[in-house]
C-alpha cells in the first residue's frame, strides 16, 4: 500500500492506495473516532463488498444503508433518506459515515456528514475510477438540482480515503472509460509529462493492467492532493481542476442526469475548452488534435450532443465559477498548464459552441 497526504494542517488526511484493501478494516480503525458507524453504499456495489466490509468493522453500533444507483438519485430526497436512517437508528454526533461506492455515493454521503448534527466524521472508500482519482479527494460534497449540477453542497474533508484498485476490475467498461477523462484532465492542466505518459500507455490502461492503473491513480491523486493542499476552498488554483466542467455540466443538465456519464460529458467539455483555447491562439491546432485524439483512444466522446447555442449559454451561466453574471472558463494556456479566465471573447465562445 502507498500513502499520500492531503496537507491541511490539523485536518490533514491520508489517501491509501493499493490492492485488496476494501475489506481490510484495520486500515480504517484509526479514523473511526466513536462507537457508531453507518456505511452508505448502493445497489450495485453493496452485493460485491458491503457484507465483507461490515464483518471487519468492530464498533458498538454498526448500520448500513443501500441507496439506488445512478446520478439521477443524487438529490435532496435521497439525502433525506440518509438523515432518516441516522435519526431512526439514533446516531449521535460522534458517528462516522463511510461512503462505499462511486462519486454519487461519495458526494451525497459526504454532504450528509457535513450537515448531520452540524458535521460528523466520514471516510471515503471509492470504487470507481472517476471517484478514486477525483471526487473522493478534496472534500467537495453536493447534490444536484434540476437547474444545475452540484449547486447545493459543502466543503467537508474526510478522515481518510481508502482506494482499492482491485474494485476497478468489476467496473463496467463504459464507467471505466468515463473515469479516464478525469485522469487525462490532470495531464492537461498541470503535468505535461503525465499527458505524454497517457498517450504512450493508453492501451495498457484500457486493458486495466495493474501497474499502469496503479500509476495513473497514484499520479492523479498526487496532483489533486497538491492542488487541494494549496487551495482548499477553490479560491483560485483549485478551479483549474474544472477543465471542461462548465461545458460538461451543461451537457449533463440538458440531457438529464445519468444519460451522459459525468466523465463522458467532461471529455467532450475538455475538447471544447481545447478548441476555444486554440481559437485564442494559446495552443496550436496540433495540440488541439492531440487532446481530441487521446479522448478518442480512450473511447470517450469528443463532441457534445445537439444543443442550441442559446440553450448552451443559459446552462453554462448556472455555474459555480460564474461571478457577477460573467461565466469564467478553465482554458489551456498550453498543454500542461490551465488558467481560469473570463477574457475569452463572446464571439470566440459562440464560434466554439456553433462548431460543436
């Protein structure tokens, strides 16, 4: 097992990465502060890992809750289901919530932990590639609203993150490829060498070779942890982690949550961001082609669905990075370096949306 650290002073926590870890509760024990635990999972993951995990947790009160699976259930109604279970089973403010599942489970469980009795501890055990390299690290928790994705949430850091790459072997191909979009993102925004490595090793990643997967997960988590340590509340640097997300969230909201997977929408969004960066003269047409080619090789969409330009603009305006009515976008100054800016010119943005 390899251990990385999200450095947040007294609230620092480890990211433990390896194989055969999910049911090894000895790794979790130091981070369970009280005698009450509730494990939250979903209908897909629970049959695979929940029973074994529960059998290895030794506390006074141990409960579990299984949610329906899917982005369409990342709602306030589902959040209230968690609160109902906690209250019915009399969990107090010393309880620990454990999120066992993908990004939806992690986000909604983390949000529940942030709100229940004004904040309780929680632990992340992400089981999808996207959640392992992105959503489980950094403490961003949220639910969706019909008018905008992740618009209701809170920052609430976990006690630890336990990543078992063996869980990726049971992940459906489409979800695995969607997770690769977030891996590619790290190379584009902050690490050109990693982007080149991905270009060279994509066949091994698609084959889910252990060494390649382990390196990709570790490198992604290292880069995410570094950014979060420097900018926990997304006041500047951390916003660059949202490359492609303003376009992608608009796609998800338009199509209906769950029709396009988050990683698929972000992949198309990153290609749009690269195209706009090219229109600004920041990256070359050859660099833009490299971005699109790598997405294609990962089996990801490179174009959005058919959305009218006016509707796309309205959906993009409902974005957490918008300030004073101005939509700020994460774009590429060069491959391996991203910037958040509102200085892209409406005419160029309209041209990118029209071309898509």
